[in-house]
C-alpha cells in the first residue's frame, strides 16, 4: 500500500515538473524571438532606413515570426549572422535576412 502512494506521488511530481519546464521553455523562445527582432530592426535601421521606427518594426517582426515557423528560423539565423557585419556585407553574407526584412519593411 505504501509503495503505491509513493508511485502516485512520483507521477504527480514528474507531471508538475514537466508542465513547469514546458512553460519555461515556451517563455524562453518568446524572449529569444523578441531579442532577434530587436537586433534585426536595429540593423535594418542602421543600414537601410534611418527613419525606421524600431519599436513598430519589432512589433511587426515579432508578430510575423510568431505566425510563421520558417520566418522564425530565418530571423534566428539572420540575428546570428549580422553581428559584426558592415552594412554592405549583410545582403551577401546573410541571405536568411532578406525574407525577414521583406516581411516587416514598410510598404511604399
């Protein structure tokens, strides 16, 4: 009888820990996506559009990457690629940035 109680307790603890870990990992993904968008938008402003409203860009970028897993992967790759690149190097060195830039640049 006592062993059965411990098994149930272990199962409940494992379940609670699993749920907690899932929530924590989901939150980390959102922080990473927001950071990627901020980095990309700052770079876009620095290199391509000095008038860009970075806050609006980040909001648009974040919404876009939340809705599209392929774009999310491109944004992650782009943010990692643009570090320490001169503006004239970004397009050639970081092809993953182009779909991200296209997704949130202001429409003419």
